[in-house]
C-alpha cells in the first residue's frame, strides 16, 4: 500500500494512482487519484493491467 501504479488497458495508459488498500485475495484495489479525482475501487475483472511504478 502507498505504492504508485499505472492502469493500462489494451496497452494504453489510462491513469496513475496510489494504492490505499488491497483485498486479501488481491482481486480488489482501492485507489486514490491525484488532484480532485477522488478514489475508486478497481476489480481484477475490470480489464486493467496494473503496473507498479518505482
């Protein structure tokens, strides 16, 4: 948690976010977006590729 990730779909960058929480089975990510974009839950089945940025 606290890591910055990028969400991609079909190889294209959708957005970056900070991981606030992860479900026990890692199928759900609770993300906080930068700026005024708020938060969102992303599910494994939503079709995103998640890449950790270092």
